[in-house]
């Protein structure tokens, strides 16, 4: 039940169920490790990255003590995800590579796909686009072997990120829209919000500022509704870029004071905010920029409409 809620973005319910599972499964190390790994993923979605990493490390330690390869693989992916969102990309890649090697030994296509996706994410974050595309392509093949439609769709969306970085905006838009269609059908509202952010970036790259702004605003509302704080912040960072380009530099600076400085922010939000921040920095005096950003930093997400 906890895993189902996590996929459906019901983060409060997921946390409650998983914490209850921890209480009930104290004598079953493999179940405790799995629950800790899932709870770590929920904490990532909620933006509590330090707690996410702590839980994942605890889950991996238990898994190694138990010596159960499948549980170790799962815990490694959980820890790798926590490290990734904290910006520790080499650490994330190390977890993913160990998980991939263990999955290869076990001929577990599903876990191979999960590990390869994480390897692709870490490569993409380091701007190694060729490696990222290769890992996502390999992950897609592994997912297709076992009919893992969720992982296959994730690869499609992640390839869109590669195309976006390459300036292939039409290809990126197609990939993001395909993934958006899938996550909409399965009811993954956090996934919907994230794909709306990505669709917005593709439209922005194509010069469709109005469509981009519309999708950033839709993404923000959807993310806020399900408690996906970091996705909401990413949407605000994208919106700030468009507002700044349209000439409202103070409002852009105010949003940028909230997005990358928010307690629930992460390395992905900081990356999304950087182009807009570079833009307004060249057009506002430093003291004016800082004052506007400080005003934004005092806001809560629900203050922004």
C-alpha cells in the first residue's frame, strides 16, 4: 500500500503506511530495509533530502547485514536517488553501478532498468549526454524485456532531457508528451507535474513563451496539490525565466529568491533556476536584485499565485 501511494503521489498517506510497516516488521530485516528505501523516496518527493539520505543509508546497512542481493539492489538505488537530488552525482553513479552489477549477476531485467536509469540521470547531471542517452537506451531495452511500462516511459521522458540539452526541442517535446500521456493514465500526479515542467522547457526552447508559461503554471498548481515541493519550485524557476525575459525583472528576482533558496529545494531546482538568475543578474543592480530575492525568500509556496 505504501508503494502504491508513493507512485500516486499521496505522500502523506505513503509516509503513514510506511512508518506503520516499520513498526510491524521489526523482526524482518528485508521488509524493514524495503520500507526505509520507500520512505526515503517519499522524503525526496517532499523535499527533505537529508532525511531521505539518512533513511536510505539505514536501509542499505540493514540490507548488507542481511546479505539478500535483491534487497541490497533496492537499497542501493534508493541511496543513489537521495545522493542524486543532493547534487552528489558521483556518489549516485557509484550506487547505480553497484546495483547494475548485482542485477546483471541475477539476470534481473527490472532492477537493471532501474539502475541504468539512475546511471543515466547521474551522467546527464554531469553533462555527459552521450553516456546518458546510452544508459537510457539500455534501460529501455531491459524494461521492455519484462514489460516494465513505468520504467520504459521514464526512459522516454529522460531521453527528452537529453534532447533538450542538445537543443533538439521538437524531439524533446515529443518525448515529454509521450511520458506525460503515460503518467496521466496511471494517475501519477507528481509525474504529471514534472512532465509539465519539461514540456514547458521544450516550448520555451521552441520560442513558444506563452505555451511555456501556461505549462509552468499548470505544473506549479499540480505539484502544489500533491505536495511535490521540489517540482513546484522547479516550475517557479522556469516561470521566473520567462517573466524576466518579458521585462518584469523584479518579479523574476522575487521568484528566484524563493525557488533555489527554499528549504525543500534541491540540485535540480538550482540547475533550472541558473539561466534565469544569470539573466536578471546582468540587468539589475546587485543591491536591488538581492533585496527582491530576500522578499521572495520570505514567501511560502502557497503565497505564490
